[in-house]
C-alpha cells in the first residue's frame, strides 16, 4: 500500500533553493518544476487510513496547527513539569508522564505526550494507546531524530493516534514528515506559514 494518496485539494510548495531559511514559495501545478505536492490526508502505514485528529479545532487563519490544507485553532494545552493541569486536553512531557503516571491515568480529558528530541518511546510502549496525541519535537530544522521516532511509533508500535510535529517545522520538511506518519503540524515559522496559506 502506498504511503501517500493524492486526494484533492493539493498544496504545492516550491522547494527550489531560496536565500531565506524556510523561504519556500507556494506555486502552481506544473509537473516539470521543483514543486512538491502535499496531499491533505496521507494513507499511513498503520491500519491503512488516516489517524485520528478529532481533537483539532475549527479552521482559523491565525491558528497554529496545519491539518488538511488549512490552519486550525489548537485545542490542546502544553504543560511543563510543574504547571497545574487544566480540565481539557493536555500535552505532558514524557518526564512528567513517567513521574506522575498513576495520577495522569485517571484523567477523563484527552491526554497527549510530548517526546523531546533524543527521548525514546520503547520504554513506554505499553502506554502509547493511552495518548490521543503524541507530539514529537524538532528543536531545530536540521535535527531529524523525530523522523526516526515517528517511524518507530507507526511501524514498530502501531500507534494510530494523532502524530504532531512541533518546534522548528519548515515547509520543505512537511512532505517527508507525512511519509513517516505525521498528521498535524504546529507551524510558527512565518515564511512557512505564508507558503502554506
């Protein structure tokens, strides 16, 4: 089964060299140029379908989350090691999950996990189905460790929930991120936001 389908609409990005870091330009559909089509919904290697992104908010041009060809409001709240947990959907760091697992298991609200670059998921493999979302951090665009973690989550551990790329997410990485199973993208880089919009 192919990793990517070609549903429409398709967003194309010019991936030719640009003097700006992240300065990828949006463009047309000429098959002879260096543009890459980013389909709105990939067919992932697990269970042959799209993963659940049901907790992503409504379309919002100012929203931080890129999903299916549009920016959306983020309904998830990221918390650190010490901040109080709100009532709604939260993303906790892996270290907090390990430290407070017994208390966090009892929450009725959706729970997400933030895995920092360099952290493994093999040690929490049995817990992965508990998370509606797993966010993998790209601390800088040249750090590709989260690509390997994403692939392990999808192929080795069969994780079927929302897989979100966070951190330094640039437009020219998104097609590759989708191929390893990412379904949503937290995009802060201004040139990337302009290219995707």
